[in-house]
C-alpha cells in the first residue's frame, strides 16, 4: 500500500498524559498537512510542512501541540498534557502540488 | 464568521434524482476551491476541483460564483453509492485550507 499511513489508528489516554502520532506520507510528496476533525465537523487545519520546514501553523495549535518533520519524510504530532477537549480524529494529508491532498486513515484520540 | 459554510443536510433523495449543494466562503481573495467526499468513518477524498469556468466530471458539475462568494456541486442521476458527506474546501492562504462542516447526502432506493 503506497498511500498515507498513520500510527497508531486509535489512542486512549488519561488527561494530563502526552501522546505522539506519526504520519508517513506518500513517497516524494513534499507537502504535508495535519488536521483535526470532530464529529459532525469538517477537518480543521492545524499545520503545514513543505519538506522539513513548518510554514503554516493555525492559532488552534496551542503551546501544548508541536509537530515535526525531520528530513522532510515522516511527521510527528505531539500533544502534551492532554485535555478532554483534545479528543478528536487527527488526520494527516500529503500532496505533490498545491491542490489535491491525499489523506491518511487518521488517528482517533480519546482522552479520559 | 466561519471561513466556509455549508448546509449540513441531510439531503434525502431517491435514486436517479438530481441534487445540488451550495457552499459560501468569506475570503474574497481565495483562489482555489474543491469538493471532497467523505464516507462514514473514512478519510476525505478529492472529488473535484472547482474552476472559474465551471467543470464537469461525469454526473458531477461544480460551479464557482466569485461575485457572490459561493461554490456549488450538482449531482445528476444519483446513485446509492453517492451517499456520503460532501465537504467544500477553500484555500484561505498559501497552502492553508479551510473545510466546511460538510453536507450529508442519503440516496435511497
């Protein structure tokens, strides 16, 4: 399967714990996006990388959130001191151009 | 005001019907527009881009009205397999995309 992959697919954690998600984009896609989606809503933009550079970051991304893309390949999204409001589906997408985005299956986070 | 607004529906239509969705956006400087489809518990997938001149792909037609800041999606001869949530997407800045909340379509036999 050469699509976007995300791990883990599901994560249950207790409030206050740190979690880290991984996204492996389609090979040679230099653009990578992170989104958050809650029930009944569309994906909300969190951040964007072009290669290893983080070029855009939403104001939704509080200081507890950090994303990296070392070497311009896979990316990680870390949430520190999780809160119940962080419960959502976290989607990663990659793109070879400035338009079509290919989404991964997402990581569903539940904060108890 | 939200960047992109859509009627959440659901739109319940019989097979073979024609159905249309609209979506409004707030940033008049937006240049790129798309429709994505999202099946239940699945990731979004690009359905089609929306060009200034409008574009058609089989049973699907997308239109852009810059003056009124809305885009539309028309589905003709609806199939059961068209049942999904349709997400309107607007580029709000360089490589920053805003998704609407989606319009749910149920096509019934």
